[in-house]
């Protein structure tokens, strides 16, 4: 299963800039490890914002939930990070379904 996941990072008032950068460095190491392992297919940082998008491939919704819960940035910043995960699939599959009448018509 593939998901597009949006991470929005907000700096809590009790976290200094230095602490935030240290947390984000630990997260970058974990993220690169997930890329190297193949679970993260693509990873983008939005310029000028504390927002990251990832395409993640795991075997279930539960696996995604567990993986996100184990990330350093989520464990260390807690409510300072919000995520949105959307299940996705290849558009060519949808186009084929349209040709085959799966979606009405």
C-alpha cells in the first residue's frame, strides 16, 4: 500500500531553535534510513516552510501508523507535528478501470 504523508512541524514554545534543529537532524537520519530501506519512495521538503511530503510504501494501515509513531520528530515534538496520510495508487490503474467501466458508465 502506498500513502502520501504530509508532515507539518510547529515549534512548541518550550523548544529552542537549537533543540528543534537537533530533533530535525535525528529525523533526517531516520528518514534517510527509511529511503535506503525502500519504505520511503520519495521525500520532499517544502521551501520556506516546515512541511515535508513523503510517499511511503508499507503493507498495511497499521504498519504506517506504527512507523509514524516511531519517528524521532513525532516522539520528541509530540503535538508540535501534525500528519495527514492519504492512501494512493497509480493513476494508470484508475485509467484502466475507467476503460473497463469499473467506475460507472
